[in-house]
C-alpha cells in the first residue's frame, strides 16, 4: 500500500485556472505514487450561500471536472464530503481542541469576513477545522494544495498533534505539498491579488469552461507591466510573470525557453500566443467535461462507489477517535 494523499476543491462558484494549476494538475500527476482520496467539499462551499438548484449542478460538475482533468476512479477515490457524516462529527470533536484565537488568526477568514461582511457565519470561521477533519479522517500523509491553504494545513497539523498529546497517538501529522510554480496564480486584472472564485470582476480569472472567444478577450484585457520586454521578474513584472507561469504550465515548456522565444517580440504577440496555449489545453478538456457532465448516472455511480470506499476508512478512524476520548 502506498501512502495516503487527500485533497479537495469546494464547488462554490466557478473553477478557474488557479484551481487547476495550483491543485488538480498535480493531483493527476501524483495519482500513481499515492493512494489518493479526492473530495468535493460541498460543506465548505456552503459558507457562502449557494442557491440549491445551482448547488446541485455545481457539485456534479465538480465531479465531471475531476474526471475530465484525468482523475481516474479506478485508481483514486472521488466522493462528496457531505455523503460521509464522519466529517461533521470529527469537526465537532476537533472544535473542542481548537482555540478561538487560532481561528481568528486565519488570513482567509479575515479576508472573507471583510468581503462578505453581511454573512460572517460560524461556518466561515470554523472552515479550517472542517478541513482538518477531512484530512485527518483518512490518516493522510500528504496534502497537495495551492499556497492559500498553507495556513489551514498548519492548523491541521497543530490539531493532530494536540489530539495525539491529549488522547494518545491517533492521527498522522500530514505534510503539505505546495509546488513552486503555479501555487499562487494571480488575478488577470490585478497581479497583487490571487485569482479567485469569488472575484467580482470576471476578468480576474479564466474558468475551465470559458469559450475560446472569451479567453482571447480576457487575455487581451489582462493587465501587463510597463516596458515591452518579455522577461520573468516577479518584483518588476508581476503581471507578465504570472502570464508566463500560466503559459509554461499549460504548454509544459520551461519559462526560460519561452522567454528566449519571445526575445524582440512584444506583449501583443505573446498574449495572442498565450490565448492559443490556453485554448489548446482547454478545448479537449471541455469536450471531456461535457461528455462526463451529460452522463449524470455515471457521475453518481462514481461518487457512490467513492463514498462507500471513503466511508469505510473514515468510520474506522472516527471509531478509534471516539474510543480514545472515552465516548461510549
Ligand atoms: P478551494 O476550492 O478554494 O481551492 C481549491 C484548490 O485550488 C487552490 N487554489 C489556487 N492555486 C493557485 N492559485 C490560485 N489562485 C488558487 N486559488 C485556489 C487552493 O489552494 C486549493 O488547493 N477548503 C478548500 C478545499 C478543501 C481542502 C480540504 C483542501 C476542503 N477540505 C482538505 C485540502 C485538504 C478550498 O475551499 O479550496
């Protein structure tokens, strides 16, 4: 048996290139080296109101995205978080170990509380504890995520250590895998902010389902830095460096080689080609996505089978946890 890997995406709003390049792309690559469990974190998505009918669609679309990206249900477990009640139960247990001050320090909570000031709900605050429960239930060794989840993962490790100290060795302390490139894809409209599902401006992101025309338009409008030269320099040319990162990851060409190819050429040529690179990647992806998304019976079958396998692991851990605590 290989070591276990766990990760998830919340099916809230759109799924963008940042989610793909920061997380899903590496999941596909790691599938052969680990026993992988990939969740659709619907409880996490609920921390921002989701209209029920759209929510149902988004949850199944998420499964179609995983499959279209190359997650293979024969190799990996794919399941919906809310299908397994152990996630909510372990969250409660971990809630008795986490300190309010620890959750108050979470930068994502602080950001979201500012942006969604009309709905600072308890779920938004408790979100990292639910994440810790997700991970710890599967005795996870590694968690591949984008940079923005780093702090949540540190809290997960703290909670696992705390539980082990109080009740005896139970949880594995998970390691975070954050790739150097693509871990923080920035907004196309503002290279100082990450590409974000909840961005108000649709020109912030490219979704995995954007049409070719829209991609061309979005890349054309993408903010660039002063000067003309195509160079990679995060400090002086943050916008261009972000575009170069996207180009490199989707074309599998090293940044150095791309920079060399564009010597003497300007931003306009580079942007036209970048749009092509994105379209060339997304077109076949979108065809696969449409096919999976049309076949709702197949999606439900994959998710049911995934839930059965995941439940077995999660319930075993929860039993052990309850026994250690002294619950009857
Ligand atoms: P979510 O749905 O916000 O993001 C999913 C994954 O995408 C990464 N990501 C990015 N990577 C690079 N550049 C960006 N601009 C960018 N934006 C997002 C995220 O880091 C993440 O890896 N709570 C989590 C889902 C979750 C989870 C878990 C993850 C639930 N339980 C357990 C790991 C382990 C979330 O909402 O991610």
